[in-house]
């Protein structure tokens, strides 16, 4: 009796798996790039892979001046990726034992486990990486390429932005750190100079 029940349970499970599991179909010549998420729902940035081919309306008119907001979005997202990677590497160096007695950070409703925060940084980095790759591929897609002098003039401003994009793509983290140094380094030097002037005036008045 026990053996019979096991066989019946096995058959039911097999039928269920056949119904629910989506069969892998592959078109000749098709290449798929699939990232392994390891079945961990906490890795929310590793979204399901999209289609390998787009079916677009051939009558759709691609207007070159519409590329500018896409290019600006890409540049901003790349800088965000660089800052996120920089923040992650700095945060990863911190040993939780020297900054937290309970392995958590935050308070008043914003409390997170340190190891979970490291994972969140990784998720943010992966999500931004996927977004920037998609935007870059779209902007450089053949359907935006049009041999026309007027079109080329319209795309000059886009080309300027894309020059920035190419520089940032080489090393987003280095670009972000350079930007931080330019912004905050100057502010720090100005504050130091201001403090020095105050101290000099104070010393002068005491003489």
C-alpha cells in the first residue's frame, strides 16, 4: 500500500511539473544571455531576461532629437552607477563589529542589518548596470542611424553627451570619485581658507 501511494504521488508531481514548467525553446541562430539568480528573491535586481528580439512597427518614425533625453538619462545613470559602486566598496571595508553592537544600523523606523545593506548595494549596482547597458544599446541601435546632414546637425548635442558617456563607461567609479573630489574637495579647501582668515583676524586683534 505504501509503495502504491508513493508511485501515485510521484505521478501527480510529475504531471504538475510538466504543466507548470515552461519548456525551453531555442530558435536557430539565437543566442541567449541568462544570469543565474540562484533562486534568491532578495536579489531583486536580477530581473528576468527580456526578449532576444524586438518586433517593431516599420512605419514608426525615429526622430533624432528625441535621443537627447535618452542620452542625458544614460549619462546620469552611469554617474549614479559609479557613485553606488564607490559607496559599496567603502561600505564593504567597514567591519560591522566596530560600528554596531547588534549588526544593525539606523533607527526610528530605518533599521537594517549590515549584511543586508551590503546586498542592497549590490542590487542597486546590478540594476543600474542593466539600465545603462539597455540605454546604451538603444542609443547605438541601427534604427537611429540616418545618413542625413540635417539629422547629423540635430545630433551634435547628443554626440557631446555620448562623448561624456564613453569616458564614464570606461570606469564609472573613477569618474564618480573624480566628480566628488572636484565638488567636495573645493568646498573643503574653501572652508579651510575661511577658517584660516578668521583665525588670522582673531590673532591680529589680540596683538
